[in-house]
C-alpha cells in the first residue's frame, strides 16, 4: 500500500481544494412576469417558457 513520504502542507492542500467551492445559481428575468427565475426552466410564478404557457398556474 502506498504511504506518503512527507506530510502534505496546509498551503498545498488548500491550493488543491481551491476549485471545490460551490457557486450561486445563475438567475434570469422572466420576460412575461419580470420575476427572477433559473434560465432554461419554466417560470414558477407564471408557468411560461419561451413565450408559451406550459403549466397552468
């Protein structure tokens, strides 16, 4: 079994983990009701997507 020869420093460990943070989701404005929504999804407020009513609200 492989065993590390030296202890990994805090700096090296933190540099490796630098890209693991989560990002806030991108938000877009609904063209129908001007409510904030996730892009490429049906609007939760009015039920429209790409100018067509998909879900009756």
